[in-house]
């Protein structure tokens, strides 16, 4: 049996797509091996969100070529889409695809002539349909990700992704429902809706919206215990969304990128809201959903960010009181408007600002979790971690550690856990009744 090895860089969407491609090889009589092993085919799903992503993609490709010079080496994904000539120029690369034609990757490998290179990278902005890779689902010990859309229309000045993924394209309703039903049959208790711009689902469809999709999944996949939204923009949340989210089966957690806490920086980033609008919407969300967990992404040290603007950002962080933040120092990405802006911020200044924000984040995170000590939480069991405890996430995304004791559960089950303390890490006590 022929073997293949897969390496996926970057985001959860890349992981989802790599999983789909791996399944397509397996159903065509290939056996997957570890990427560190010798394989007949190496497949690298590249990332281009930063210049570092480009460099790491090239490094991984070269490692595969060195491991087995006779193997067929396939590079695809965002970096391959944006810079195909750089990828095809690597000696030993056989096939280069961008963010299209991935559903045919097995055919390209099976029919490939090692004496010739194949490059299939078209203008991504001409792609109008969602590329459905028909994921062959399989059970693991974690939540399942379900990709519902592709592309982004935002063109934030720091971001290369629209040039790698194209404009927003929504997956068909029936395809999403069918995969969700199949995932539940395979044993998944939680599904996470994901995409490049998840909340933009339906913007290219007539008379069908993201809210319609949420309702249909709840109604047509009745055995699904938890539905989670991976990320959504502040201006994509409306009263109808919040009304649907009152349903106990929808996770009480919203990841809403803010990116900056200063209106001046938001304008430079081409973000389409201001701080007052963001804060007001967060207040509305909490009025409707109570102690919902609000997490976010934030970039510090963006070009022209001075001390006063950074102070505004810290004040905004305090005002919103996020449960958790992904904090990044700004990294210039070639090909984006922000990389060409004047007044780039010193790297040490960026580092200091990130450290200050993370300190506040630690305090907010602990305060939020402390509110749930003594309360029962429904946890999806995901695995083992510190001190050989089991762990899993609650609806509001608190990661809880607990002992199995005499309880009868398996990885992937939903169980009820009482959060008993939040010292060093959230620790719970398993309750005997299943959730």
C-alpha cells in the first residue's frame, strides 16, 4: 500500500481542509504515516498570514524533499496561492495548488509524472463557488469543526487573506446539514462552525442567512448537544442572532475580534466599526445572554500606534472585560497596505505592550472563571492533561480538569462537572449523572 504524510500550517480552517484531503487519500487506498517518516507522497498545507508563515512553509517543504527525494511532494494552500512561483522554484516540489482544485488532489498525484512539475493556481477572485471537499468524517476525541464558508470581503490593511482565499463564498445549506448529521452519527457531541469569515455566511446567497443556518442545524440535527460559533464580527451580530443563541444547545461563547482599542488605529486598519459601537454591542449581548464568554483578537504595535493610542486600547480592554484575548505584536506582511505605512513601531515597544495587555488578560480571565466556582458545568471530555486529569471545555469555553474516579464515560462524552476551585488552573469534580 502506498503511503502519504500530511503537514498543516496555520489556522483551524487549514486543519479542516487537511483532514478532508487525508480522508480522500485513505479512501483511495493510501495509508497515512507520520510526517517524520519516509512516505511516497508528502502533502504540505501552507500558510501565508505572516512572512514567518511563508518561511516556515518553505522549511517544511524542504524537509519533506530531503526525507525522500523520490516522493511526490505537493504544496497547496494560502502561501502557494499568493506566491506560486516561489513555491514551484523549490527544487523537488512536484505539484503546486493554491486554494482551488483541492478536491482533485488524489487524481493529480496518481497521474503525476515526476519528470514534470504541475502548477495549478488561478486568479482566486474569479472563484465564485464554495469548493466542497466532501469531508469523510471520522471520530476523534475532540470537537468537530465544520467549514461553512470561504473567503473574505473585508480587506483589512494588515491582512493578506483575501488575496489567498478570494471573496466570500458560502457552502450550500444541504451540504452543511448533511455533514452535521453525519458528524453526530459518528459520535461528536460538539460541532464548531468555522470559515475564513464565518459570520459572513449567506452574504452571497439570496434569502438565506447565517441566522437561518443556525436555526436549521438546531432543528434538523436534533441529537447535536452543542453548536459553537468559531468567530464572528461585531457588526454581524444582531437581535435575531442573540435570540437564537438563547437556545441551551448553542455555546455561550462568542469570539469577536476587536484588533485595536483606539478609533484612530481601527481606521488605519480599515475595520468597519468604532469603539463605541463595539462596546455598545457587547453590552447588548450580555443583557440578552448574561455571563456569556467574550473572547477576542488584538494586534498591538500597529503602524502609528503611539503611547496615547495604546493607553486607549488598555482602557477599552478594561471596559469590555474580555474572558480571554489572543494578543499579537503587529507583524508586517509583504503585499499589504500596512506594511508600507510610515511610523512602524519598534519591536521592543511592541513586546512591552503585549506583556502589559497579557497581564490584564490574566486578571480578567481569572475573575471570570472565579464566578463559576461552585457551579455545575456541562463538559465535553477531550483528553488527559496535567496530573493525569481529564479535561474538557464548558459551553462558555472554560477548560476544566477533573478526575474520572468511578464515573463511566469515554472521550467525546458530555458529562456534568462541578467547578470546585480555580487555583493554578480550573479544577472540577465529576458528578455521576451524565449531562
